[in-house]
C-alpha cells in the first residue's frame, strides 16, 4: 500500500481533512434547511425594486402616512364571455367578495363599490390587501373566486397586488426547479468531462455546501433587515454559487490530476495543486466579488441588494472549493477518479513536457500550435467576427417594457389588466398619486386635469373615503388621485406622468411629489440609465486594477480587458438579433445590459486570469512564445469545461418564467461561451503572441525570461 511521507504524523494525514469535511457537513446541515426558508425573508413588493432616491420612493413613503395600514391595491375585474353584459347579480357577487375578504381573515380591507364599465360588459372593484401578506391574500381570494363564482362570470385579480402575487408564484420555482435543473446539468457535464461519477458527486456536493453557507448568511442578514432579498436576487445567487464553485473545482481537480502522475501520493499532490491554483482562483473570486459589489453604487434598491448577496455567494464558493474539495481529494486520492485513475509515471506533467522534444499530443496542443503558427490571421479574424456581432448592439431595445410583458406565461394579473384596458380607462386600478400642500390642492387638481392623457375625475382623497367629501390632510398635505387614459405601463402613460410632474412642480408652494405605478416605472428606467454610466466604469477600473496586481504588468491587463469588453458588445449584438427576430420579445428592461455587463466582464475575465496566470508562469521558464503555447494547451480543456458548466448553469435561469431572467440567462450563457471559445482560445493567445514580450511591460518578463534573449521565443525548438 502506498504511504504518503514527509507530511507529518500518519494520523494528521487523514485527521485534518476529516475534520474539514465534518465541519462542512455541519455547515450543510445548518444552512441547507435555511435555503428552503429564503422565500420567507424575500420582499417582491415594489419597494424592494424602487430607486432609492427617486421621486416615486418619496411618494411611496408619503402614501403610508395617508393609509391607516400598509396595503396594496388588488383590482378585481369581472366580465362574461361573448361580450355579454354583466348583471346586477354579478355586481352583488363582487360586493360579497369584498365582505368575505374583509371578514374571513384573508388580509383585506373593505373595498370600493363595484363600478360598471360604460359599455356594460365589465365590473371593476379595488380591494386593499395587507402589504405584508400580499401573496397569501391574493391566493386566498383567487381560490375563493374559483369555488364560488357564478356560472359564466370570469373574475380576475389584477393590479399591483395581483402582479406581486404572480411574481411570487414565478419565483417559487427557485428552490426546487432551478436548483434541480442546475444540479442535473452540472452533474451530466462533469461526468462527461471526468468520466467519473464519484468525482462529479464530490464537486457537486462542494457546490451544494457553498450554497448552504451562502444561503445561511443571506437568510440571517435578510431576516435582520440588513439587506433586501427578492426572488430575482435569490435566483442569481443560486446560479452564481453553482457556477463559480464548479469552475473553481474544475481548476483544482485538473491540477490535482496533473500532480498525481508524479508518484500517486495524495497529500503532496493536493498541497501542490492547492498552491498552484490558489492565486488564480483567489484573483478570480476577488475580481467577481469586487465587480458585483460595484452594484452598490446603483440607486436601484434591487441592484444595491444584489451586490452583497452575490459577493457572499462567490466568497462561499471560493471557500468551499479551496477547503472542502481539497480535503475530500486528500482522503480519496486516485480513487476519486474511479474508474479511470491517473497513471503514476514518476514525473509530473510539466517535467514530462520539459523532457519531451518531440510532438506533443492532444487537441489543445494542436490548437496551440495552429494559433502560434498563424497568430496574426487568428487575432484579425477573431476580432472581425466579434466586431461584426457588436455592430448589431444598437438594435437592442433596452429602454423598458410594459409590466404586463414581464411574464413569459399567461397570468391573471396580465389578463386582468388587458380586460381593464378594454372596458375602462387604461390606468384603472393603478392611479397616479400626487401629494401636495393643502393650500395648493385646488390648483393641482386643475393643472393635472388639463394634462393630455389624464382621464376625467381628478380629485383629492377624502377623509371619509366617500367621493366629494373634505380632503384628508396629513402634516399639511393632501393626496390627489388621477386615472390615466392609457394602460399604466404604456409609453403613453409615461408621457402623461411626465406631463403631470412638469405641471404640478411649476405650482408655487405646492411642493408636489408624484408617485404611483407609472411613476415608479419611469424612475426605474431613468435610474437604470444613470446606473449604467456609474457602475460600468467602476467595474472596468476594479477589474483592471486586479489584473495589474495579479500579472504585475500594464499591457496584458489592458489587452485582456479590451477583449472582454469587445466580447460583451458582441454578445449584446447577438442578443439583439435573437430577442428581436427569434423570440420576438417586446424589448428589455434597462437593467438587462447592466447585469450582463457586470457578470460577463467579471466572469469573462476569470478565464483570462486562469489562462494568463499559467502563461506567465510558463513564460518565466520558457519565454513568452512557448509560455503561450503551454498555457493554452494545459488550460484549454479545463477552462472550456468550466465555461460550458457556467453557461449551462446560467441558462438554467430560463426556467423561471420572467422575461428579465430569460434575457440575462441568454446573454450571460452565450457571452461566456463566446468568451471561452473565441476570446480565450484564439484572440487573447494570438494577440499575446503578436505583441511578444512587450505584453509583460513593465515587469522583468518584458525583457525576456532569465537566460534568454530579447525575444523570449528566439532559438526555441519547433513544435
């Protein structure tokens, strides 16, 4: 039996790894159940997405002062098939729903009386529901309607409460469906890569433990109101942890397999592999962490909260991959690769390569030689392909989409809004809320009523709730309510709200604040545009600084960053073509390009870090030209596998039926593959060969590796 030597007492060779594994079992046992409870600390209300300093946010705070309790309006709309008119009995039924919801503990307050449309074919009723329990209240209401509605009468729960409930249902697939799909995809890819079910399980368990650790921390912070968790952030957290943990594991396992060839001793092999990958993996994780933390510069609440949540996930993935997985490999050694255990050759892969003066075998050695032989043509053609794809970027319609189009499946809130728009003023159920000083209330009403796109009936909210009564006054302010003629999420509604803001803000002493659904949408879009101008430069600066510190050079980091940005632009261009002409999406949320940028630049640089740190390591021994060839050949397989895994895990986001996540899933998955296959395998190595030793300026490698001439490739043997 092979015994490791030179690593301390025999007992420590298995005791320390066993303690590490046991510690992660405890973390998994504690954190695992908390993952299932993350939904209980989620907030998918409008306030979790609102711009932090926008006018609509201030309006939302003022609205709370005018409400006796914190409620969200549910808009009930009823109609009959075939365009038949609704009856008095139908109106009575809607009124009974209000009474039932108020008295049944369903979390609702007494609603307004049902309103019949001018064409007599529909009824509308607004029912305030408890903001803290919106989803349960709407679900109870919908269940009651399905059990009690008169024959032929369709009753839909729409409005802000209905949409929030439908979002909750969409995000409910995160715990089970998303994790199941991501885990299955990763497992299949790992089995194909390693042809070892045991090793694939080890890597998958490492990712699960990382998720358990991250989930526990996020649960505690969200439950303590330190940060805001929504379904969108939770989905991205799951995918980031799975993808990053698997990527880091692939690098460690690949290096471990290299080291096992020496003598098969598991402890020394693990230590050498760990030391070999620690710096690039730490740099990779640090780059992503710093990149996503730049989202904290955003003024959108949803973006600000995602920054620390994603950073926690990446940190957990790094720690699990660098502690749990090495411990398992130390305990199992070559057996982890069963049934294809690495052969013991008596020398490392690198020593074997150094001793070999002949043809090196394998796909990636062949690719490395081709790139070396034709590097000018390779980088020119690669850059042209990316530039052509990037030319379609202006076709990406990312100015925002109607809220009714955010779902990829048909939901009641969208159907209900469609019925409302057909029979009532489009903005019914989603009024514009104007808060102004009491003395200016009359002028505010007159000015707002005169804005194009505002339906008749602008009036202050009365103290009694009855139309025409004395207005309710809170701290010297009144609340004026206006209904828009167009759907609240339409461009016409946005134009009307901008007109309202211009009109009321021009009234001396009114101190008017305009909010509501449409105002929130406007502020979100405007803030997203501002965020792109702030966050994107910040990410670029952070990533460039990390690359300079890691590579101890200036030219190489600038080169790497430029290639990743070009890859990002190409991804947006291809995304525009796919979204417009294949999926026929109505557009994209303004935050889609920002999210794609943060993840693609941070994650895309990962693979360049893995490649170029190995290239630099080899260049110090053999010169830049041979260093590029060796670095590309040695890392090609593992980085390509890592890219496929990451693309597949991000692609799993598409199982959540929301257009935003589907678009982010496509852009990141496609962008990662583009970066892995073209940028890292062709463009970067070819450009590095074209520039030569100057790529390492101003480090000492700029003048060639020790003992070599000015051109580090000069005098080398041929392939």
